[in-house]
C-alpha cells in the first residue's frame, strides 16, 4: 500500500493528475475496518479500500494505474493476475433492472466478463446499493461497463420524470490483492 501511495502521497497525486479522477485511500487501521472480505485477504498482503470518483474514463485510468503499481510492487510475472474487488454504487430503485429477471443480467455479466458479480440480498433502508465485482482488471472493467450501460438505459427511461445525477460519476471502490 505504501508503494502505491508513494512518499508524501506523490504516486497517488500523479495518478490523480494523469487520470483526472479523485482518489481516496481509506485507513487500514482496525481488524473490523472497511478492508473487505477476509476470504480475499492473503497473508502478508495489506488490503485497503480505494474510492475513485470521476468520469468512467477517469475511473478506468485510475484503476489501471493503481493496478499496474500493485502488480509491479508485488513483482508478479506477466501470467500472474492481481484480482480486484470493486464496488459500483447504484441507486436502490434500479437494482432490480441491474439484476434482471431471474438474475439474467448478473449471470450474463459474469459469463461475458469472467468476473464475479454480487448484489447484497438484504439492502436495508438505504438510497444506494454497492454491487461487488471480483476478478482481474479487465474482467472488472467489463462488468463495470455493463453496469454503467444498464444504468444509462434505466436513466434514459426515467429522464422525463426525474432529471438528476447520472451513474457515470458514481463512486468506484477497489481493493487489490494478488491471487
């Protein structure tokens, strides 16, 4: 994590400048912090939640630069993959369309992208729901693009009734670990 952040945050500042995205790395303190699923935590590898906001292109660039930095620092061979756990935050009112009839959209996303796509069953009383995506960089990107496309389709249908924020700037949270 330190190598990704860099001395005095210089690496993250450079990534923000190159990508035009806003990046926030959450604190990794505490055992029960927001560092994610223990099943995806490897011994000796620190995971941190990274929140990336900006246009889809800016988010893609930021994720790519961070992914490459992690891969370099872990000294992985070209065939080895760094797996990401990312979340796309979507309005709760649209989650049914993202899932699709009988889970059809999620199943198709998983088949096409190769990523694991998870939607929380108990969403509680919230306005936004995190859709979790787990896989290598390009698999996650493919699933994220599909979710954005579904969001754009849904918002296009709702446009006359409710102008508002688009899903294109919704936050991306990524955790990285070598698998």
